[in-house]
C-alpha cells in the first residue's frame, strides 16, 4: 500500500539540488544538501542519498521474502530495486571517471 507523502525539493539559483525532504507516517527523509566535494575538500554527508533509501526499501522486501510472505512479486520488486541501484552506481562510476563526482558539474 502506498501512503500519502509530502515532499520538498530545493535548488539553488543555478538549478542545482540543495536538499529537501520527504515525510509520511513512519518516514522522515532529509536529502543531501549540496555536493560532497572531492579530495581534501570532501565533506561528510548532511542528508540522505537516493541510493540509501532504495537499499533500505530493498532490505525490507528481502525480509518479507525470507519469511512466510515470499512471493513472485517481492522477487520482481527486489530485482528492479537491484537494477535501479546498478544504474545509479553506474552513473557514479562514470562521474568518478570524468572527475566530476562530488560536484555539481554535469
């Protein structure tokens, strides 16, 4: 069951993400505000990343799948969440290769 949620996405004047939030019953997410930087300028995260939230949802479905609620639909959902994580990791690897990971450079 999908619950209603509220969300706020914030950007700077250049259209770069500067955080935001999502809330629903039992859930409160504050998104990363700004880039982490690179090298000696690298900062600790100050908010959540999409990859982490996807991994958390996947873990919960795996919990169901390991018990009496195992079903084809859960298995397919896990596969699709794995696929989403794969492509987001692929994007990160590409950005690392180009030397722009941790920045707002496209």
